[in-house]
């Protein structure tokens, strides 16, 4: 069940409070040893064909681009990180364990795999105060192999990371408008199991009341920018909180 966070609320004695997954301030989620691809250093590097998604097991959410909402809304609640610059995330569970990773360290076949997970161990990095972009690889990733030659894999990684980055820019513009018009509000989620409570805090959701109270001018602006489908899909994704409870209970 979703309940708006109220000042002064005190969790039950047996309650466990878990924030959304966050990475160290200087590193993207999952990354431990990112390095910009270098023609000399990574000339023979590549990825293992037997790579798994074990790296995504210890998380309960990942960033999500707005273009992914139509797929992600079928499987996960879509919320926004509670930060200075909010960004959409797909929520997987109440604990720091991803119940969508199966016993063989792959994603559940009936559920959408977010692009952020699929692009790992690569990411496109924008240098501060510069227009330069760098394709980085996490050299600590289990799938990373220093001595294997596969230029096609690097090319595909660059294309995927570039597309992801472009969609991220669109998503940030969407979030900027949500914040500008005060459409994001803090919420928390509660799951009850055998009389005990688990709380998930530290996120925002689009406030439906505030959205419905928007002026016609702002509504038309959102429509012209293509934001309305993203908003309605985020509302529709709330049905997945119930599904998430069932998935988390089964995985417990």
C-alpha cells in the first residue's frame, strides 16, 4: 500500500526501513572501477559470453529513462529519486535484494530489463565543464575480459550507450518540468508480512491532485513536449506495488 509520508510518523517497533538503492557520490550504480576506453589499454579487451546479471542482485531500484515507461510500467512501480535533480527509477523490492534476479543470475523472463542494467559494464560519461563524451567500461565487472578482441562488441556498446545518454537528456528535461511546476511529492511504501512492517522511503511520486490542478496553459505545454504519456504511465505503474509485495514475499 502507498501512503503519503507524514511528519512525525513513527514506524512500528518491528518495522524495517529501507531507502532506494544509491551508489557512492562519485560513481554510477554498479560501477566500481570505471575507465575511459583507450585504444591501447583496451585494444584486446572484451566481454565474456557467459556473463550474468549477478551485479544487479544487491539493489532494489535502478534509473529509468522516460522512453522505457511503456515497458517498465507493466512490471514495476515507477517513482522518482528524492534528490536535488529527481530522476525516474524502477522499484524492485523492499530490501537490498533484487527478487527479479533468478537462481541462475539472469532476469526473470516475463519482466522487462531496464536499459541501465543492459548497458552495464559500459556507460557514456560527460566530462564536467566540457562537451566531450567518453565511453567508459567497469574494469571490475565479472564480464570484463582484458584479453579478447571484439571491436564489434565495443561498437555496439558505444551505440547503445549513446542512445541511452540521448534518452537521459530527454528524461532530465521531463523531470525539470515536473519539478518546476511542483508536481513531485514525497511518499513512502509499506509492506506488512506476518504482522511486521517494512517501509521503503526516500522517493517522490507525481502528485495526481497537483497534476489535475495544472492550468490549461501548462497542460498544453506538457502535451506539446510529449510529457503526458509519461505521466499517465507512471500513474498506471502504481498497480505494481501489490505485485511487488507478492514477489518480495515469495523471494523472502
